[in-house]
């Protein structure tokens, strides 16, 4: 095992005892020295510290992927695998010597323990668990125990949302680390990330992010357990098991203690615990960690350092030799030995390994680590290529090497992509560090390091962008420092504090960005709202003076100012008098809230007054008395639309004066509905549905049908009363607009419903339906439809344009409404001529209502069937008729099948039939006139503007007299 140096010291103790710091001071007291560290991250940290003390020319850094060697260095900082062990240095130290028991790297640390010595002094630093084995293997060693500077306590289990500041959460996989970091970013504003796979440059940048206070949390792997000095108060384990490269296994108390010991620094106490799904630690484990009492190391991993290079087979045999000391255990097969066996088995490489030098070169190539983590076959293929080039050309070709480096030298991509490129460049950095493998070693060392630096910076930027909310972290740091914050609101409504957007001002409510936990969010909100005080006041003044055109209401009762909700409607004491509730933050103050509420109330009151002026006129008309006033109140409560069967008795109780007074306000007494045509326009209908939904206390308000449709599909699943509030009446599978239904009723009154009648072109044109759809509609109104077929008369038949109506649907067909002539609104019993269909299609709009012609309609000419037949052959078939027979057409005959008493028609949705159509009284029909009876035709209308003849001066007949039309027929005769 070699001669013992003058002094060998085993400096043992838990973490935070200053062992590494002591060793560095001892090394700097000698002319020369070398120190071996377990991680290249820690090696870089120690190198930077010594460079600061002695300058760059005095210090060399050697790791697997980094080699900085000035001309005459005095001190060497290395990873344990890379440290020179020639015995020419005055001082030698190895840190974390307990890693002699590590299954993967332990044999390297064991070799250093047994064979590495300084000429004047050697120090092994590590855990107390190594005392007995060191005492047996290095009998001359002197033991020095160091006590921890601070106490370590167990804090139990904590949720990540309750994790105290200056904490580290430890995970044991990249996926676990990233998931925790993302959660902390959302709840705490951000964190730094530290993993062993990071380059030193990236790791240092992430640690600096934590150390300077930009973030208060660190998410790391167990890499932080190996000597990284961090300002930690608490360490939390997110798991207590790890994958060691071969299997999942629980961490030992020693491993947990090594990581937990990072909490606390110098004389400041620290704590440790668990979080997430990790089970609480047992009492025995907690006591072992807090009292630093662990199971002693019984055996050390060992691999024969005396290698036989005669042939690859001899080399493999020497590497697999067994130790002759019971304290040593043969190390399991490492990656380099596995690669050696694979390359030695390749027939094409056998001629290239005939000499000791060839075998030594093969072993050097096999020791290239698989940084990329690719499959063994791919890694072996790469090693075979490098060995073949070195053996054949004495070097790795520069052009091939340049292509490999150039392919990786790209800084775009996400975290995973950049991490993978960093792993790849580490392979080429390792190759560049091998002496004699490249023509221009110095150039390629600088080039590969430059690529690694660029990738490291890009990875640091990507990690910071993903896991750090800069806005929240910076603002919270300013708040901790008790600095005053100044808020501003830009033209997009964004609230900006110290140049960072912290939320948005939506109307009179501040919406904070969700980036901090509850406590931090409360503090940040308080600061933001306090700074927003003047903004709320200025905004309320601007809102109060805004024109009504900037405000609007939604179909769900919301009140909008531009794109922002500033309030909502709530139920009032009357349907036409809703109240408002303003959306104003409490922090804005009562004055702002009162001003916003008052402005919203003014807006909705004016909107209702404008759109429901006819109703408000009825409500405020003192001239209406008695039954007329009572009926007017019913109309107001029904928001201007009442099914006639619901008020049939009240309508019959009204005398002509009362009806006339109501007609002056635009009330139309239709056969099916009492309504105000002006209130059927889209804008009043939309508002009526909102007011009705409020009054009914609905949780979700139904929307109004698209404007301009004569019929719509019959409402399904809607609250009772929705159809009439929308201005429609359900009949069959569709619902027809109530004003167009009254026009249809006017045409039906002139038909013989007892003997039966067919649909005219005007009827189909009014509804915009096909004949089949019209039959379904008539069924919904109480008529029976009998279907039949007959020969279609072609050449001479009088075909009225529009008889074949387009298919009804949700496409606007016509949009007509009853006119409001001066002096009053026409009433249903009058026989009105249908206006031109296309003209009516654009009539009912928010701009106005089309006037109606009161001229009786001329009957459509009937087809002279008899004359046509006379010109045909005796058989009744035209000479050139198709031998297959005449073309047939479908027709429907309609007869009244409803209930004249107004009882509910259970077949069609429970609607009640109103006043029966004229011409359907009890007498026999006389031709095309009405049935016999007293009195003339009903003329319940007021004065008309468009008439074919002046109104008769005789006394008007009661419009509800069922014999009015019959009397008119008698008088005509």
C-alpha cells in the first residue's frame, strides 16, 4: 500500500463543521497541494475561492470535462477521479471519504484512501462512520472529530404552500424536480434549480439567483448534500427513496443526514422535514440525524488498481480480481468495464489490440463516461469509432470532431433540449481534455468550453424563465425591504408597479396576477390597491360623465362599461323598476361605490323608459280609470304581452271607451294575444326577457330569439312563459310571432271552417312555411287538417306567386308588425288586407313599424277548372297528356276542431284558445260570408290612415259578438 507520509489525519464529523474550509486553509499553508472533491460543481466552487485568494496563475482545475492548467500551478483542485497521485505535492486531501462505500464510485475513493499521499501531510475529510475502517486500513492515521456549529431539528411534514422561506426541497429525479419547481413558481413566485447534471456555470447562476434573494426557494437533487455551501434554513424531502441506477431503494439514515445537514449555516440552527407524498420519518431516523449517530461503514468498495495491459482479456481479468482484505469488497461492474468487454468482443478490433500500448489506449477510450445516457450499443459504437481513429491515425480527425461540436452548438430550444445538448458537449469536452487525442488540443478545449458556456447560459435562462416569476419575486423583495411602491395604470388597464405588471384594473375591480401564496398575495394586493386609490377616484369621475352609448346590459343582466363588467341588475319592487349592484372593490371606498351605483341606476332607468315608453305611458296616464286602468296595470306587469285567454273575461268587460283609451297607447286586442306591436321589436324584446327573468328569479336567463324571424322552433326546456315574453306563440313544432299570428287569424276569419277550406298563398306567405309545416301549425292552433291528392292543373291554373313558400326555419322570411295609425291601433276583428310580404320583411325593426293597409283583400282568383275540362277530351285528359297519368298535388283541407270555450288544448302544449275566429258561429254558412246572425262586421279599430272608403258613421258593434261577421254578410246582401 506504499509508504506512509509524515502526517495522516482523518478529519471526521457531520456537515457544517468546517472540514472543507479547514483543509483548504491547510493546503494554502504549503508551497504545493492537491485536493480531491466529490463533484465537479464543488471543485469549481473551491477553485473560484482559491483563485480569489492566490490568483489564477497559482491554481489548476482538473475535472473530467474541464482542464485549466496555468504554466506553473502550485495548487490543484480536482475531482477525486482526476486528481494526480504521484506523491510530489506537499499536501493532499480527499473530501467526503465516506463515499468509499458508494456502489458506483466507491472504488476510486478507496484507492485514494489506500494509495494517495502528500509528501508532508494528508487529510481525509468525511463522516464519523468511517472511523473504524480507516483505523484498520490506515493504522498511522490520527483522528480529529469536529462538532457541528449549529443544531439540527426535525420539523415534520409541511405542504409546499406552507414551506418557510430559505428552504430547499429535495427530489431524486429530473421529472420530480421540475414538477416541484413549477408548483413553487405558481405558489411562491419562483425558485432556483440545482442538479448534478447541470454544468458548473448553470449551477452557479442558479445558486446566485437563490443566494442574492431573487427567490426564496431551492429545488435540488441530492447533489446539494456534497459540500455545497448554501444559505438554507430548512431542507424538505419530497421522497425518501431513489433509483440508484439499478433499482429503487430507500435512502439510508446516513444519506438523509448528509442532505439534511445542509440546513443551518455556521452558528445558525437549521431544520429538516418531509413534504408532498413523502412519509414522515421514523423516530429512529430522526434521532440518528439530529444526534449524528449512524451505522459505521463495514466494507469499502474496491477495484484492483494494478492493471495488466498485455491483452484486453488480461486487463479484464485484473479489473475483476478479488481483494485480499476482508474490509474490502470487489466493486460491481462499472460502465467502463462493461464498455471494455463489449469492445474486446468485436472481431474487427482484435488486430488493433496486440500490444500493451494498444490495450492501454483501449482502456483510456473505454473510460469516456456515457454523459449522453444513450443505449449501451450506441455508446459502444461511439467508443469503437474513437478508438479506431486513434489507433489508425494517432488522433481523432478534426473535421469529424468539428461536425460533432457544430451540431450541438445551438442555443434555441426548451429545457430538455438544452440539457441534452449539454450532456452531449460534455462527451466532446472530455475527449478534448485527453492529451494527444486531437491535433490542436488547446483550440478544441477552448471551443468545447465556449459551447458549454453558451449552452449553460441558455439553460440558466430557460430555467429562470420557466420557474421564476421575476415580477413577483422582485416586488416581494422590495416589500420585505419596506420600500414604498408606486402604481400606474396603462391604456390597457394593466397595473404596473416598479415596471412590473402585477394585475389588471377591470372596471372598478383589481384582478391580481396569481403568482404568490396567500400571505404574499395579500401584502402585494394591499400595496397595489393603496397605490390605486387616486386611480379609482379619477375612474369613477370619468364613468359618471360617460354617455349612455358607452354602457350596455347583457342578456344575463350584467352591466357593462365597454368590455368590463361594472355591475349587475337585481330584482326590484316592480318588473319595470330593477335595482343595480355595482362591482367595486372595497378598497376603492364608499364614495366611488355610491357614484358608480347612481350612474348605473340612471342608465337602466333611462333605457327602460326609452324602450318601454308605451307601457310607462299606460302606467302614468291619469285619464285611465276603472277597468281600463286595472287592465293597463295587468299589461304593465306582463311587460306588454298577455295571452288573450288569460284575460278573456277582463277584455269582454271593457266597454268601447275603455278599449279606445287603451288603443291610444298602442294596445292591440288580438284574437290570441293582447300586446303592443312596438314592444315586439328586437331591443324591447331583449330587455323584456332580462326584466322578466329577474322578476321570476331565474338563475340563468334565457336568450332572445334572433331578430327578424317569423317562426322559430318551438322552445324546449325553457321556463314557462318564455315564448310569449319572446313575442311568439307555440303551435305544433314551431312557434309563430304573435303579430304575424294575428294577421293569419284575420285571413282565417274569412274562411268556412265548418265545411273546410284550403290554405291560400297569402297564408303561406305570412308564415313563410311549406304546406306541410303550415298544416302542423294549424294543428297547433286547434284546426284539423285532412290530407288529400288531386290532379294538378298545369297550363290554366291560376298560380299565385309565393304559394310555394320557402321552407321555414331560422332564416328571416318577413318581419312585419301591426301599424299604429294616428288615433289608435287596429284590433283583430277587422278584416285586414295583408301587406306586401317583402315590404313587411323589413318593417319590424328598431327604427320603426310598417303601417298596415286596411283595404279588404281581393280574393285570389280561382282556377277555372270547369273551363279547362271543357276543352279536354271526353275522358278529361288533355290530348298531349303524359300516358302515365296526370301529375298529382297534395292539398290539405282545414276544419275547426278546437274548443270554443277556451279550455286548454292538451295536445299542443296546454295553450288556451282565445276568442273563436269569426265565421265560426252556430248558423249555417252562407256562401263565402259569415254565418247568419245579427249585427254587422266588427269594426273595433280607431280611425285609419289608409282606407279604401271612409268609415261608416253607424254605431259600432261589440267586437266580441260572435255574430258580427254574419251580420256583415247579411248587410252586404
